């Protein structure tokens, strides 16, 4: 029997967490727990409704998207924060509603004491939107980045590009927004060569926030599950389920959420034991993501930042791949670097630099690439430096979903 569906989501009452907070006050560990408030403002995914990501099985077969009015959202956050005495709020929505940035955030921005909020978002946010999110207290986001290769993103139906994903990572570091993200690998029909190219890009991004490499899992209700034949998949219940449920293969297939391709040898391996000869590109990305994470485990993460004097841009670079610790960029190269900060299509550079010849533009572009200050992605030039100064990011202990301090009281 189909489950009940709430159509009028804005009429739902606020959640009652009073029992939890009563128990927390009685707990021996009360002084170690910094609770967060899970809150819901929408159900479903507006992107899935038009072009679902191939791997996503969230919301089952239900395609309906419902959201609370934007004006209602900050008022509910403020009320819940006051009721339970915590500023931490984790939105459990699949995706940030499209009008919340413009219509809900101004009220949050105006608060004298900001809330600490987490939202899942689509990765095509623009610079001014990230800035507004940060100003409104949304200092943690989980964007659906999934890859830094546009071909892989197209294969997954993400509706974004590698250039957009790099720009988002850049703006989040700029405005002090923490990012939870990963690179998914293992999609049907992907090419290992894509990962080889991605692996060469990763060291240039060490001043941005690292993610993780994660093997794609086949979920019930996803396109991969519903149309397995079209993707050349022979899906069977993930092997781990057999250790839990004493059922036949057929009954198990009716019960479980995760599946694996029975014809894929790598599906039964831990991805770190992956056959490097079969997938050297994937192996390079896994190692590259690990190295990126290691670069952030020190006291001071790598930085690539610039400021513009008007005549020249001075760049400070502490990445391991830095050509020089300090670089000065003048003339046409300065104009190109400024244009690349916005991810300008390379074909439009001639119109931007009207006083420069085509050869001069090509030479200056090649020089900036050699100096590891810009990259080519999706026929665009993407500038890598941040603007100095950057906003500091919230401490890991400030996670909006709550935090357990293991060190209180020794």
C-alpha cells in the first residue's frame, strides 16, 4: 500500500524535541553534547522532477516536490532556536529551494546573532549566492559536486560542469563556507581516461576544501535500478545483505536498497584494493584526493590568494605545486586573470582584451597556465586564486547538526 503523502507541507507543526532535551539535561554527558536541530523545509527534489541524477534513489518513485513558503523558513528557525536554546540547525531537505536565497536569507542576514545552518544545495550556485548564504548563517553546505570532469557529470545527469564545481569550491573558501563533497566513480560507461585527467587537476586545487573519493552504489528507485538493462547492468543485492537476511536471492532483491553489478569484479572489492592496472585513472584520483586531504591536516591549509593594485596583481602561493611563493601579474596577463576569476569562455577573451593581439593573448594565457594560476575547463579559463583576504571558516566543532566534545572533563 502506498504511504501517506503530505501535500500541504507549510501547515505541518514544528517538531517537538522537548523529550530529547529533558533526557539530555539528565545525562552524565550533557556538558559534552552541543545539540543541533534537524528541520525540514521541503520534500523531494526539484531537480529530480525534471532531470533526475542517474544514481539517486531518494524519494522512491515519488516525483512530487513541495516546499514551505520562503517567508516561513527563517521564522521557524528563529522560533526553534529560541525554544531549545541552540543556534545550530541542520536542514534535512534534499535540496535548497530555488527562491530561498533571495526571499528567506534577508531575514537571517538581519539577525544580530547569526544561526549556524546547513543545507544541501545544487552545485551551480553563483558567487553572490554563496556570499549571501554565508552572510545569513548558512556556513555549511553539501553540494552535489560528484565529479570534477564534465563528461562524468553529464553521464550522471547532474546538470552542472567541472568549471562550475571548481568555482563553487573557490567561492566557498572565499566566504568561509564549509563544503561536504565527494568524487563518485564507477558509473556505467565512464572512461578511466577522464580520471587520469582529473588526477592531474587535483594538486592545483589544494588551497580549496578537499572531498573524498567514493565508489558509486546502485540504489533502489534510481535510474540505474529502474532501467538496468539500458545501462548494461546485471544488478543483484549487495553482498553484505546476505550476511544479515536469511532470504532467497529473489526475496532479498525485493527488500534491499543497495545493489551491485554481478558482472563487475570491482564491485566486490574495497575501492582501495582496486586493480590499479584496470583503473589507473581512478587509482590516481583516489590517491590524489588522499593527498589533498593530507594537505589540510596541518595547522595552516595551503593558500593561493591575490590582491590587485590596479597596475598588477600580486599572488601568494603556498601550494606544493607553487611555481613561486610570490608572483606578479601585469598587462594582458592581469586582464586575463581577472576575466578567468569569473570563469570566462576563452572564445570571448578577444573582446575583453581589445588592445591585445591574438598572439599576445595566447602567450599570456599559456604563461598563466604554466604558472598554475588558471586552468582550462569546459572551453573556459578558470582562475584559481582567491581574493585576499578570505573569510575564516567555522571550526569543525561548530557543525550545525550537533557536536560531541570528547575532551570535556578530561
